[in-house]
C-alpha cells in the first residue's frame, strides 16, 4: 500500500507483529506492589515493562525499566504534569531508582488500549479494526489541536534527534524538512492511545518524549504501528482519521523522511568499539 500526495508515492512500512507481554514480574516490582496483585501489560524494547498493580480503587500502573536515556522517570513526570492541564494523561504518583533499575508509578486512565499484549488488536476492538484505526488518527489530531504550542517547555525537534543518529545515517537523511509545528506526543504508536468503547479519546500514555516538533514526526510512527498492530494496508485510514487530505495536505516526502528518522540507527545503540 502507498500514500499519495503532492510529493508522489511512498510505500508504507510493512506489517510485523511481535510479542510484547512481560512474563515474570521483577523483584523490584513485587516490592513496590506491597502484596497487591500484579498483571503484566506491556514490555518495551529496552527491557522495561509496565504492570497493572492492585484492584478496583487501589489500582495503579508501574513502569519498571533499566536506567536508559529513554527512561527517565523525573523527566517523564514533568511532562505528564504539564500535559495534564490540557489532555487526559495518568497522574504521577511516585518515581524512584534502585541499583540499575528505575520506576514510575501513575494513576490509571479510563478507556482501553486498542492493542493487546501480543501486539495485535485488543479483543474489544477486533471486530471493528477499520473504525478503530480511523479513531486512532483522530486521537492523535486531538492531541495536536488541544495541547498549546505557546508556553510548552519541552522540545522534540528533528535537529536534536538527528544529533543522536549515527553520522553516516544522519548524512543519508539530510537536513530536516520545514517545520509544521505542534506539540508532539513523541511516541504516537497505537498502544499509547486509550479509547472508550465508542472510539472517542480516553487519554494518552508514554509521553516521555513529548514536546514541540513536526506533526509528521508523530504521524510517522502512528502510521507505521498500524502495520505492526492491525495489518498492512490500513495506514491510509489513520491518515484519514487525522484529517490528511481534508484540512491537512498530504506530504508523502515528509512522512517518508520521518519514517527513516524513526528507524535510523542511533549512537546510543551502537556497540562499543572493540
């Protein structure tokens, strides 16, 4: 499947679903849970995991992960606290570090993840995938339209992101496109949007990189993750839900540039010299 626009055609990234559900709660999590029941929700690519802890009114969510540039609980909490004035996000409850691990505990959000722990559509959305994908595009547009640019203290700019890319790959990417500024989510993959049963927006999670950037920087991972989680060929529905082709002109070249930036190898991930 491909996107069409003033800049020509560009193939969408393909479909790849990988298991994500954590299997065994780490000792640190069990200590933080204090005897409350724990249930794995998600596992990420840096070795961290998210857990539902407790039941009923006692429920919280705890993200536990190794110390890593992508997981800084204090940074995360600052963004959640600022964003909470504008869009529904979890309320930070506690942060901390122990040895090589860190944690970030938050209140629950209403609504539901549209993706289950195996990486496919959640069961309550599985019989209406096309409408769900459109709703995810609408949820991203709501974030961009609602969180104000003036006064946003955080950035997620292309220049800063390029500085972390392996030099040879950064040279291949070339300079960033002209900026179409919004406050970006920063990790606009499908599991990070919660929807109600009627497909309206319930809230947003995983906001560690939120900040001023280009709207296409969010549309890139959002459209890529449609292939990962719902199947290839549905990405145009997410763009439709966002409003691309309606009040946002399609820019296939910019979308492709931000796809490449998202996948570009980074210095922090490179193996140490031998």
